[in-house]
């Protein structure tokens, strides 16, 4: 699902106020809007290397706003289906226990939070090889906990996320909603200025030729 203009403006307002748990975007943030093909064209083509990658180089699941709910909990809360109330593991409401979440990768809903993984749409290892190895630790932390764009972090069935691992669309695609998945992958790469290798770019261009999605994204 892509942002409406109203929702995008609301998110930008929250970012400016520092209320989304990540550092605010620059005051004059650039925004890209165009067809999926135009968005793919924004992504530089470059070879990738995961040399030196370590997951700990991306501090993740932080509690940026100090409310005791880390990034995983924040995503579970924001992506819940409102027909089922949330429960927590304790009265402090730091950790989500149950609710209802829809995994669009495989079209399955779950009520136990333990069955839901929060997927980095563009995996940390892929981000590292696509440009994040040159980032500061602060920027990598911002990426790994990006609550400023709903497409960066996605609640999905745990074993489906594990089958994806750190693979790009040339290696793995979900069984359902592939146009949405590719559009969201591209949006994240554009938002964070990440590159794509030749095989990945080929697949992205292939879907851009057959999918009607538009992409609107704020550049971080």
C-alpha cells in the first residue's frame, strides 16, 4: 500500500517533531514520486560486496523514544489489524504478546506475536553491500529502526522471513503480491540511496515493465 498525500504529509510532520522514534529527516527533505520504472532508474547499478558485514554494525530494535517499546514492538503495534485488541506480556506494555497481523508475503494472519518476524524489506546484509558499509553507525542505526516509512520494516510470517534471509529479488520473491513487494523494495532503496547489482536491477526492471505501481518516497 502506498502513502496518500495526506498520510505522507502527516508522517513528514511527525518526523519533523521527532515523534517516530528515528532522527528527523532534514528540514528540506527531498521527495521522489513517479512510476515504478522511474523509481528503478533512480537506483544506481553497482557491484556488491558483503566483506566486513556484521549484523551488530546495525544497532537494531532500539527504544529510541524511551517508552520501553523497542522498534519491533512499535511495528507490531502499528501494523496490527484493529479488529483484535493487543495484549502484552506485562502491565508495563513493553512487549507485545498477541493481537492480529496479516503477512502479505504469504497471505496468512497470525494472532501470536511470536509467529511474526519484523522483516527489514531490504535486509541489513543487502544494505551493507549496497552502500551502507560507508555509512556512520548512527545512520545504520536509523536505517535498522526506520519507523518513518512503513515499507522499511514489515511484519511477516516468521518462517517466510527466514526463507528470504538476506536475498534480493533476483534470488527470492514472495509467493503473493509481487508487484507490491518489488515496489516497496525499490522505495526503500531510493529512500536510503542504496545501489543494486546487475542481476537485481534486471529483475526490478522486469517487474517495472509489468507492474503499474507508483512510488512516492521521502529521501532520508
